[in-house]
């Protein structure tokens, strides 16, 4: 009786899933405005709206220059980065979990995070400029994913198990290379820079940094949404996909490429931020159900809001900024246990 009641409640909750994007968008908008006010320097929400409106329309003019600088040059890039990166990681995690039909799959499954981490660590070790750090992180993230796929296709002939094992091997290899860069780094300046980057953070992001990754992430999200029906069919099973004429190889290739590009773009901007791509898709699935056409928008909105709230805590909880990777792990681990317990029936 208890199990039936719980499942009925979950069905009722998911039955209203068609309204989820609307209220999630409204909540996200409130969180965004509130995030501009959060920090050591208080900016009233009304002033925030006036400043942001003044960037588009010729209004305002009576706002203090200090407040305008804080909003437009300090907090706006962080908030935009948190929304973009949270949405990308959550969407990538939802795509991987649907395709692999496994609740433990995350964007790091193909070694992308470790590869991107090594690329950034190498650039910092060589004292390259910040743009080169992002570029090498992006390039090595793609290299890691490509190596994992190559192992899966060469040794496993498309086997999911071999693909996952290949990702674990590639991730372990790049983790060892990261440790090598840390061992060789100068402990006075270079080693702390590598360590703090690997922990994740949005402190160095500027609006210009978001242009190219933002375009890549937007195109990848569009590709995933256009393939929402084939992804649903493949998530139900390969026999159903074969019966309905879905090209498994094509869909798999597009999903892996899109999820990998989004993950690599996110890591190149903010370092390694775990758990977002693992727990947010579970939360979205619990609210709207497993259907990918509803799951993807819900994961995007929840991921953006989740990382934004975590970043607000990171920059305002203490006098020193807390790395995002630490906070997402502290929050994500217990939340994952609760969500997995509630959603376990969907994976059985």
C-alpha cells in the first residue's frame, strides 16, 4: 500500500510536468535577480533591475557608479557563467543517463573532465595566458572523449561496457598526468593556481569568455532537443528503436558529441565541477518523468538554478570564496542518495 501510494504521488507530480518549464523559469528569474543582490556589497533588487535595464534602454542614470560596476562587471559575468555552465552540465548528464539507461552516469563518464583538467593544468604550468588555459582545456577534453570512443569502437565493437571502461581508463590516465603537472609545478605560485582551478570556480570569468562556449552549448542543446523523440525511443530499448526505424549509430554519435562538447566547454570555463550532471537530472526526472522532451528543459532550468545558488553560497558564506567543486560535492552527495531512493523504481 505504501509503495502504491508513493508511486501514485509521483505520477500525480509528473502529471503536471507540462507546467514545469513555466514555474521553473519563473523561479530561475527570481534567483537570478536575487543573485545580483547577494554579496559583501549589498545592491537592492530594484537598483539591480534599473542597472540592467539601463544596459538595454536609455533609462536610469541616478545609480551610483560603484553599484553599476559591481552589477555589470563583477556579478553579471558570474551569474551568466553559472546559468550557462549549470545548464550545460545538467543537460549533458540527462542525455548520458537516458542513452546509457544508467542512473550513475555523469558527464565525466568518458574522461572529459580529467582531460580538460590536464589541459588547463599544463597551460598553467607553462605560464600561458588565460585564453590558452581555456583553449587547452577544451582541446584535451575533446581528446579524452575521442580516445574513450576509439577504445569502445576498436575493442568493444560498440559495446557500452567497453565504452565505459575505456572512459575509466582514459580518466585515470589524465588524472595521473594532472598529478604529474602538480608534482612539477612551483609550490609558491603555480601549484596553488593549478589546485584552485581544478576545484572549480567562476571568479575569473568575463562576459567575453562566454561568447564562444555559449554558442557551442546553445547549438548542442538545440541538437539534443531536435533528437528528443529518437532519444526517447533508444532509452526504451534497442529492439523498439530497430522496430521504429531509429538510426542508433547516428543518434548515439550526435548525443555523445553534443554532451561532450557541452561538458568540455563548461570545464574549460570554470574548472572541474562535479555532481551537477549527476544529481540534477535525477531531480528533473522525479518532477517531470523520464520522457526526454520534458526531461531536457527541466534539467536545463534546474541545473542553471542549482549552480547559481551554489555560487551565491560560495561567494557569500565566508570571507573567502569557497571553490564550487567542494560545495557541489558537499550538497550533491546526500541529495543524490535521497533522489536515488525516490527514483529507483524508474531504473528497475
